[in-house]
């Protein structure tokens, strides 16, 4: 049975997915830095399209499918460990793997302030999305709320990276996030009914750029 919506759950999601929560998300761009350097993303319109494509057909879509599986597997240690292994194996690049597991490990360490048994099941190397899903379920937070909050936070992180890369300003960043709200909510609604058989990506360019970022001459971000 899905967890019911409760104000405490929303407060916890806002805490866990806030830029102030110590997962180190500010250090990563998910390949966006290479996209900017190579001219694929040059301004507001490009960035909005880039993020929305990741939402519907790329890494963000896969991340929330894996989050949902981690959520459902919370009470089954074997299934949960299988989800961790699958999410790790699906990392398209080395940087993507380190981004996911680095943030996942940091999230689990910080989430120990809300003690739950699942924290003892998940060890080092847990991808971020799986960690968030399992911990949300353990705390009785509704899956739909968790999916929407996670996607909004990830989109916000990409917008923040774009601001620091100098291709948009803060007002443009806010406008992009406002414009992405329908896509975020749509993807969250769809993902509630998706499973592992629905995993897949059509954003080959983003994956290739993530690979090239590893050897980029000058880098502001770790991915």
C-alpha cells in the first residue's frame, strides 16, 4: 500500500532535497558543462530543452524509475540490493557512476538523523535515486510526492550549474524552473506506474558528452 500524504513528509522532502542538505550536488553538472563547452547548450531555450529531454527520455527519467523501485523494495533487503546493483550497472559513464554513488552515500550519512532500519541495509556505493526512494518509503512519505520533489531538485541543480557556467542569469533560471513544472509533474505521475522494464534512454549525445568531460582541459564540475 502506498504511503499517504502528510505535511511531515513534505517537510522532510524539502529538507533532504534542499541545496543545503550535504550531498555535494553543487559539484556536479551531469555532463552539462561539456554541453556548454561544445556549444550544444548556449542559453535559456537550449537549456530548457536539454533538461526537458532528460526528464522524458534520459537520465532523469531512469533515475526516478530506479527511485520508485528502491521505494517499493524498501522492506525487502534482497530486492533492494538487486536494485542498487542494477542502478550502479546502468551508469552510462564513470563520472555518472561517481556522481550517483557519491551523492547516495552522502545522503544516507546525513539521513541518519532520521533513524530507520533501511539505513543499515544500504551500504557504500548506493546510487542517489535508490537511496532517496528507500529512505522516503521508510519514513512513510508518499511516492508521488517523492518523485516530484526529486525531479524538481535535480532540475534545480542543473539550472544552478548553468548559472555558474555563465550561460543564464538567476531570473532566467527561475523562469526555466517555472516552465518545467508541467513536465516535472507529468513525469512524476507517469513514473508511479512504471517499473524496471520501462528503463531506457534516448539521449546518446548527453552520455557521450559526459564521457568527454572526463578529459576536458578545464573543468568547473566533477561531471
